[in-house]
């Protein structure tokens, strides 16, 4: 509440007369009442209460989120320098004859580590197109992809599409965990963000292409290329590259050896995804889709070539360097054995 003085009369004779008449008298004021916005009654105070409660809830959720993040983050391993991954990754040990002919291979996980430049561009594009098209745009977690996958799964009534990015798949492989729990997903998400902060996109793709499981004991694209086509990655054609990329989602379902028809359908889906992403044109896709799915698994070296000599070498390596070096060390063992001479000797024994 405050007092307001009445307005003055406009200048003129009437104003001068009023001034003379009012000499010796006190001026009068009008009373004006102003409503305080804070005195808005019950509804206003109820609104303020709920607003304050909502603010407290948001703050509490934030603190809980920070606590969960810290709790999980402290249990995650530290990321080493990128160059150490080759040293720490399990690779196959290969025994060769005097002329370089492979005689045997020992491995807990069949793997051949390659640098990023060794992978053909089309091979990289095939995996990106079908597994994580927005790989170069997100920071490890693709929220748009998660929403799209959830919507597709709801419409289908079952899991038909995954939402994990390539970075999350690398995190899962490095953490060596497969349990389907919310705790695992949280750990993967935090670790994926760390991977993106530590390494470049090409380095993450290098880890992915060397670590991903592609069925039949094959870890990494190079091992799978030899397992299914008996080729190096440089010798693969577009159809074979798309086949390998298609296996990644479900290696047991899309096995070229056990499920060739499903694998062919999946291969064609990869080629269509590459067209949609702008990596290839429709003519290239049609030419690759027209090719039959032909697999050429390599021979069982241990069984077909000098098995007794290979067994002797296996025992000797295990005795000298230990089983870990034998099965995971990626040793390249050169021997003085002449393969054809040994085969003749075996036939005449």
C-alpha cells in the first residue's frame, strides 16, 4: 500500500484561482492498494511447493547418477597406450616348414592382428554400414540408434535390431563380459565413452576389426577371412566382405558353413545397407548379390601335414616358453622340415 498525490490542474486561470483558494490548506492524497504476488493464496503456495519438490528430486537424481557413475567407473580397467593392444591380444602360433609352408596352427582364439591400413576400405565400409552407420558422428553412444532399435523391437514384438555401437562392442570385447544385465550395460557405456576420449575413430575400428568374434574360433576379420574363404583380407571381393560383415550380428545364425542360405540373405542386406549409406552404387550391389555364396575352408594343417612333427614342435614350445605363449603368443615358428620329404617318409613307414 502507498499514497498517491492527486494530479495537478493544467496551467491557466482556473489553476491560479485554485491555488489561491487552497492556500493555508494541506494537500490530500489518494490511497492505492497493491497486491503482493507472493500472497497468491493456496494454489500459488501449492505450486511453489511442487516446484521446490521437483527441483529437489532433480538434484537428488543427479547426485544418484554421479554416485552410480563413480561406483562403476572405479571398477573399470585403465586404457593402455594403443600400441600395447597388439602385445596383449591373443594370436595364433603358426609352425612353418623350411620353405614357409604352414604345417600347424595352435590357438585358443584364432586371430591375426592387422593395422588399420591393411583393411580394404570397402571392408571397413561394410561393417560400418550394417553395424553402426553413425559411427563417425556419435561419441560412443548413439542415442538416436537406441531409440530406433527400441521402436523396431516394440513393433516386431521381439529383438530384431540391436542398439550397440561399434565402440560399445569393442568395450564388451575388452571387458570380456557377456552377461545380460543392466550393470554390464552401464559399464559398457562408461567404457565406450572412455574409448572415444582416448583413441581416434580409426584406432577404435582397428580394435573392432581385430577383436570381433565371427564364429568357428575366429576372432577378427583376418582370421575369419582365412577360415571361410582361405584368403587374406586384401584378396576378398565385395560379396565376401559383405558376408563377413553380416556374420557379426549373430555368428552362430549367420555361419557360412552351417547356414549358407541365411548367410546369403544377410549378405544381401549388408550390400543394401552399403547402397543406402552411399558407399557403393546399386550396380555394384546387384553384381555382388548375383554371386553364389562359396566358402573354401582351409585344410586341417595339423591333420594333413606332418602331424607327428607338429606335435613334437607343440610339446617343445610348451616346455620352453609355456602354454600361454604357445596358444596365445602369436609365435611364427620356422623349422628345417621339408614338407614333401616328410610326406614321402610317412607313406613308406
